[in-house]
């Protein structure tokens, strides 16, 4: 399949792949049409799996190729350090200046307004999907279809539990099933925008590829550590989440190697 896709314009492939990854938020939301009672154990396990998938993609599809492109040794390692820190700081600033469900407290004595909190959660997921789309686009930017597909698969897999989490949060606030589904789906539709920007920039300006790859890696690492893993540790199912992370990591590692 990789050889077949290689004959097409890489920008179009990056756009389609990032769109497909973004649409996986809708795939994740589909269970709400059949049940409204998804246990915390199930969701935490799925989020742990998502964290493992993203961690493997960050390592094997972003950081390792970036160092190879930049050159081994101190030079390559230095570029990786700069890019990863820049990506993490960018996400931190995004969280600081944009509304975020973890920091806003409303009402007397710090009580949170549930509906406002849910919508801030939706906004946070949407904002964080942009750099994930960017990562997919950057993965395709040097013409390596296999590497781009590995990242797109990783992002798509981790978007599934995110979409389910968004939909369930909206259902609990008395939104209709249809509205909750389409809002969850919409949170992923910023990914193609990031995908086109990523693949376009790297395709045009090849020297920025190592920086772009490690920047995307830093952004993804921030999401994993600040958003996904802490969310899996709140309900007493840490061990399930940990095994989910291990399974997600080895599965994504296998896919990354298999796709070349």
C-alpha cells in the first residue's frame, strides 16, 4: 500500500490521512448510539492505550527520524532537544492563554459549573488536535509515506477514546445523542488544517524537517503527560490504564516497523 500511495501528490495524501485521523473522533463517539453507560474502567483503559500509541509514534515516527535527518551525534541530539522543548512550551502557552477545563473554577467556593467545564474540555481537545494534525502532515512532508501513515494511524487510534470522552461528557449534560456525536466529530476536524500546513511547509522547506518533527513530538509528549495520563489516574483503574498503555505502545511500535 505504501508503494501504491507513493505515486500520488504527497500534500493530498497528507490531507486525506490527517482528515481520516480527525474523523476517528466520530468513530469513537459511535457507541453512544447504543449505550450511555461506558464505565470509567473501560474509558481509562482506552485512554491508556491511546497514550501508549502516541508515545510509540512520538518516539519511532518523529524523534528517531528527526535525529537521522539531522545527523547523528551532538548536532542531531541538539536539534531534537530544541524541537521537543519548543513543542512542549508551545502547548503549555496554548493551555495558559486559551480557556482550559483544568484551571477554570466558577461559582462560590470554587465550585465548577459543569456545563462550562464540559465545553472547556471540548475546546481543549479541539485545540490539541491541531498540533496532532501538524504531526501527521510533518510525517508525510519528506515524502516518506510509511512514516506519515504510522503517525496518522497513531493519531487516529488515540482520537477514538477522546471522541468517546467528549460525547459522553455532553450526554451527561443532557445533550441529545445526535448533537453529542456531531460535536465530538467536529473536535477532530481541525486536524486536516494542521496536516496541510505541516506537509506543505516541510515539503517546500526541507531543512526545517528535523525541527518540525521534533516540535510535533514535543507537542504530543505534552498532551500525553498533561492530559491523557493524568485523566487515567483519577478513578482507581490505574493498573488497567497502565496495561492499556503497554499494549498501545507495542502495537504502534510493531505497526511503525511493519510500515517501514
